[in-house]
C-alpha cells in the first residue's frame, strides 16, 4: 500500500472531517473554488489569503466542523512547506547567485556570440531553457528581458521572433520540470518519483518548447510585428563586476542537480534493489535536497568567488535571495492546505468513485481540472496545487511512470491560456510594450500551445510506456 493510500484510508475510516454526500461535496468544491476566484480576481486579495479563506469555505460548505477544517488546512500547509519549502529556498539562492555573479550573463553572451540570423530564435529558446531550470518564471523574465531587447534592436529582429522563444523556454521549465514549485508540489501530492518525473518532463519539454517557441514565433511575428520598445535597458549585473565566472563552470553549476537527480532515476531502474549499496548512495546524492544543496555550495566556488565576492557579501546574497520567495512559499503552503482540506472532506475519494464510471482517462481528467482552475484563478501554481489535491486519489495503484505522467498532465493544464487575471500576462505586456489584444495573440496563444502540445505528448507517452 502506498503512503497516499494509507493517508486516504486513515482520512476516510478513522476521522473524516465530514460525511457529506457526493452532491454536497461537489457543491462545496465549486463554492470553495468560486470563493478563491472571486477574492483573487474581484477583490484583488493575495493568493495566500484567498486560498486560506477558500479552504475554510470549502470545509463549511461540506458541513465540516470549523475546528476540523482548520486542522486539515494547517496540517496540509505544514506538510507541503516541509516537503518543498527548503527546495524552493535553495532554488531561489541558486538563481540569485546566477544573476548577481554575472554567470547568467556569461551563458547568454556566449551562446549569442555563436548565433546569428535564423539560428537566433533557437539560441534564445536554449538560453531561456538553461537559465530557466533553477529560476522562477518572473525572475527569469526580468533577467532575460534586457537580452531580448538588445538582440532585437542590435539585429533588427521582430521582437516577437526573439521574445516568444525566450518566454516559451521559461514557461515550459516552470510548468513541467522540477525543481520548480508547481511540479514539486504535484510530485509531493501524488507521491511521484522525482527522478522519473524529471526525466519524462525533459522528454515532454523538448518538443513542446520547439513548437511553442521558434516555430510559433514565426506566426506571432506576423500577427504582431512590433520593434523592441524604446525604453531604457536595465543595467546587467556583470556590468558592475570586474570579472565574472566562466561559461563551463556556470553551466556545470546549473546542471549539477539535474544530473544528480537523473542519475538516481537511472540507477533505480537498472539496479532496483533498495539494499544495494550503490543504489542507496545514489538515493542520497540524487535526492532533490542534496542535489540542490550541492549546486548551491558549488556555486559559492564556481560563481561567487570568481566574481570577487567576499565572505560577507556571500551571506548577504543568500539573505537577499530568500526574501522574495516568502510570498511564493505561503501561496504554495496554502495550496497544500487547500489540497488537504479537499482530501479530508472526502472530495478526492468522491472523484475516484465517480471517475470509475467515466470513460475519460485519468491523465485527461487531471489536465482538464488544472485548465479549469488556471482559467478561473490565473495562477499556474494555484492550478497545480489545487488540481493535484483533487486527482491525488487517482494515483493509487498507478505505476511509477503513470504517476509521473499524472504530474506532467497537471503541469501542462496549469499553463493553459494566460489572460487578464494572470500576473504573468501583465508582466509580458508591459515589458514588451504591447496592448491587451497583442498580448493575447502572442503570449496567451503561446501558453495555450504549450498546454495542449505537452498534454498531448503526455497522453501519447501513456500509450507507449
């Protein structure tokens, strides 16, 4: 029996917080999500507060005692933060190291020096994908915008021809590839294997980013033919540094956690013996905590020291890297609280029972639920954590591969059609100097392509592996 099965069995047979019927639970789910959507979109309340209130509303509509609903929410919040909080923090530190040391600039400049003409969109998608591995989407956008603007101006390119591939690379990494918060939360919720999910996520990400990036950018540039806006290009970190880390050292630091986690997955497949010494070693070094911690520690010597950072400045950089993620941690934690309230209310079990009579595949159901919540709330992270909580019972009895594909289906659905209720929509609009219609024709369509293509590839993989 899996850990998830044990949790669900305990929730359903020991002390469920409500014994409401399917109809009442269905209404409770819709009401809880409606409260979250209304608070985020209408009243502009922070997602953390909205998720907290929505979780309590869900419990109330389901007929649960308020004290038990509160316990479910706080338990879920604590468990989620304990599971992914440290990983998010380490990712933020690594991202700050890359930005401030000039390491990210080194990768960007090196690749751009070797690209020109028709290869430039492909260079941009490569840059964004590599840089986007350890960075949050918003951080990646801010980091890459100066490069996109400079390349577009210097090479006289259409802004969309250069910008769309960069945005596609960042978005695909954000939705499909751990250690980003969304995939990590989904992995934790359905108890998927991180290494297998990472390997399959990269497999899905490559064709997805090619189609939504360089290929779609041809059409986006025709639909919205705009030059780079005449605004001041922000000063890059490396312009204030006398020296910066080398390309090879920077790339090694970024890819180290990916290599370690993939190595663990391969060893698990080849050896498949929990008592084997080699497998136990790789289980440790390939765990996300150790892999990311190793990358951060390596970054001190490969990124910060070559850039001339003194010990005191290293400490300050870590502190600055942690500060901006407080809101993200709270949102992710509250999403975990909402997920636990769904499970303890019996909603997850209800979906499991109802879906037994449906002909819709579990992966498609997961994608559709994530799409619905994404369209309603505008947040890919909220869509991921909420959908993961709803479909978690479907993972019971699934193989390791199927569970990983379930995570990717949720991640793909969470990226569907970004529009006016998504902060990323306005970020892209303002940075690229577009109007709302132009942003929908480019950014929103690109996000939809990513979601549909990735979801389709996940379904195809489920038929062959």
